[in-house]
C-alpha cells in the first residue's frame, strides 16, 4: 500500500511539473509573439510617417515660394519619427504614437488640400496681379490656414485632462537696451533663444498653477539653460527650464528665453526644442542658427 501511495504521489508531482513547464513555455511564446507584433506595428507607424514626410517633401519642392506651414508640419513628423525610434516597445507607447500619427495624418490632408487650392488660385492671380500683390495674398491665406490648423490639431491631440501644446517655435533674438527684440538667424548675433508655444484649451483639465519642462538641445547635443534633472520612476529627464503658468481652461500663449551657457556665443547649426508634460513629450520643433 505504501508503494502504491508513493507511486500516486510521484505521478501527481510529475504531472504538476509537466503542467508548470507547459504553462511557462506558453507564457514565453505569448510574450515573444506580443513583442514581435509590437515591433511590426511600430515599424508600420514608422513607414507611414516616412511616407507622409515624402509627400511633404514633394509638396514643398513644388512651391516656388516657401510654404512655412508645410515646412513646420514636415519638422513635426521628423521629430515624431526620432522620438519613435528610441521609444519603448509597449502597448501604451505605441497607442500614443498611433494617436499622434492620426493627428498628423489629418493635418496633412488639410494642408495638402489647402496647398493645392492655393496653387490654383495663385496661377489665376498671376494673370492680373504683380508679384508683390501675390506674396501679400499668399501670406494672408497661409496665416488663416495656420490658425485653422492649430485649432484642429489641438482638438485632435489633446488626451483627456492632460495639457497639450501647439505652435512650438524657437528662434534667435537680438535684444536692444530698450527691451525691443529683433529676430535673427545668426548664432553670434543672438543674445537669447526665444521659445514660444500655445497651451491648448482643454475643458477637462483643472484650472490653476501648472508647469511644463522645456528642453533645448544645441548642435553639439548639449542641453542648454539650467540642464537640471528630474526623475520619473525609471526615466530621467534633463531640462533647460521649467515653464510655470496659471491655466484658466483657455488657449494660453507662452514665451520663454535662454541665454548662452557660460556667456559664450550660441553654436551654429540645428537646434531641437522639446516640451514635456511630466515625462511625456507633447511637442517638438527644430530651428537653425547660421
């Protein structure tokens, strides 16, 4: 009887061991399948963004006069692609990038349609207006389209109660003793870098004192300004400054300024400006100082 009981006990242990091994193998295979799916979908988003960038390149190349709206939209796509390359392969991360991709897709459809309409109108105007009148009309129409674009983009990309920003721009400025500021593209003539953006209206967000982290990276990949660090769980963010403001559930225009590190001249080349809401990148833009 004891031998029979021992055999039964051994049988149960073997069954449990085999069951545990089978379950562990199943979990491992499911994990690998999920990782493969995320990598595939991430590559699909990257391919889609690359196709969008090529469409913008084609539209920009067809314009005799630079359409700044198209150029800025192209830069936003490049910024999202750069961010996607270094992002984690997680469902939440991929969902956020797909959401931003859909917003950029809607923006592109609108801008390219507007660009085609403007090209047709410009051809008709060319028969009766001189070049100065044409440039003025284009500037007015481009400004109107940019206002519509920013409003629509803010509506699409806002995520529940999280604050979002639109219209992020950076540029060099010369500051006179009177306080007057003159935009410049010259690195050595720039006294400050001016960063401006709009905090978009979000009825779900609570009003009150808010803060966003602004990161400015120079052509040598240095973080300008304070270059302080903040820890978010397993992520460390180096930022140039903290933009603090009182939010009243309506669009709020904000401009911040940076001076050169160690009172030296700014470097010539391409600068990247990022705005973070806690650890989430919500806006990115680039500009060049010669």
